[in-house]
C-alpha cells in the first residue's frame, strides 16, 4: 500500500498473539500451541480455528516423483501424490467425528470416521532418495481435524503436496429457531467461547525409504511406550473360510418349472480342503447343509441335504475338524422365510 500510495483504513483490525513452542525431543520434533496463553487484542473478533504448520514437509511434483499422504480414514487410507483433481474438494475431516452435531440431521458425506489422531506423508524422488514424516496428535485430538492437499503435474494446478492438522479453539454452530429443516432464516449463533486447552503434535521424521506399514509399526510402538502397554497375543488369529454346500436352482422339465438341489462343495471335497489347510487354525462356516440348501426350509425336523453326502460322511467330517483343532460351523438361518414352498404358506401363515 505504501509503495503504490494506496490509503486503506480498517475500522476493526483483528490482532491475535499466539505462542508456539517448538522443541526437539530425541529425534522427534514436537510442536505445541499454547492455547491458554493466546491473547485477543480486539474482542470484536473471535478466534475459532488454527491450522498448524500448513506447509511442513510440503513437496512439489518435481521433488516427489512418487509417494502418498496417509490419513486415518477408517482403518487408514493412502492418497497418491501429484493426483490433484479439481472435481474433488480438499480432503479435510474431523478426528473422532467431533463435528457430529454440525450436520446431525443430514446424511454423512463419508461412511468412515477418523478414530486415530495420526497422519503422515512419504515421497521418493528416485536417485536422491525419499523423505517424509509421521505426525501424532498428542493433545487436543478431540478438537482436531486432518487436511490433505494434493499437487498437480498439469499447468495451473496446485503447486504443493501437503498434509497438516488443525484444531478448533472455539466451537460454534448456527441454530435454527424453527427446527433443522426450516428455510426462513431464523438463526442464532451458539458458541463455547475460547476453550482452555493445548494442542500438541509430535513429528517423527523419515530420511530413508519407508512404507505405510512402517508408519503403522512406529505408531504402535509410540502408543505402547506412551501408555505403558505390553503386547499380548492370547489366541492366535484364525483363517475364516466360508464354504457353500447345497443350493437350489431352477430348471424346466417339459416346460414345467422345477427346483433342483445341487452341491457346490460336498462333504468329501470339504474334507480334502480341511486336510490341505490342517497346518492353519481354521474357522469354517459351512452354508447350505440342511434341506433346501442356502434357501433352506423352516428349521423344523431339519435333515442334512442329501446332495452333500451321507450322514456318516457328515459325522466323519465333524470328527476330522475336531481332531485337527479346526472349528466347523453349520450355517442355519433362523430369520429368513422363503416363499418358494420351503414350509411357509402365505395364505396359511
């Protein structure tokens, strides 16, 4: 403004003093926003949200030939670098679904929620190696959100790949006086005011090639050390196997519709499968065992489906599974009633 002789008058200039503490803790970089020491020099404004180090670890497409941003979406999701698409908005989501009541009356935009306060990025530039970081929100995660922005190789696209987090210093919502679906505009603002909390993020830095598996292991080790946890593996995880036995298929005999029962996996075939997998702890769900196969009749005086084999073979199969320490469950559906003559008559029942 001074350079070009422009005179600007701001009637209500906003002014905030936000203390930021940056320290090295071993090999980690720890950044803390001292929220309880924030000074608002003009009460006309209210500070509501702070983004922390938005360009920390940012890389251009030239610096990062390949790589990804890790976000804790559901059990974890990876966003490929340099894949900016103008059709999609910037990824920004609240940790622990802390904005739940903002759109309480509406269908959520995402089926998964963020249950882990962690995110990160890794990139590789070929001959010059790679780098990245894993960021763990140590304090203030209940008010935090995670944002990821991708760069574009195309001209005019975004210049940097970056991931960062932020937090709400104050929560607020516009409340409709006449209900959530009223469009008359009768609104008033409800706010918590500035909350007395701290926001701290720990960055583990990577200078060598790594993977998201290593990130997950590092986060696991961090949690174990942070909370004094010990690894306990009580029961070995089992391989879950779902097998289809008998089912009914429609066929025509001289133009007359008829239900024919066939077996996809009979007792002998399943016995061979169990033998081949005898070295693994198995939990087998065997479907289509009783009358009618998958769409079986009402469970009254149920009989094994003959197309799978004899009762003697079924008992032998159960004995084999028990001897090998494998769990074999015979599938029965008590909640479905089929109309195709499987013991249910609409007129009678």
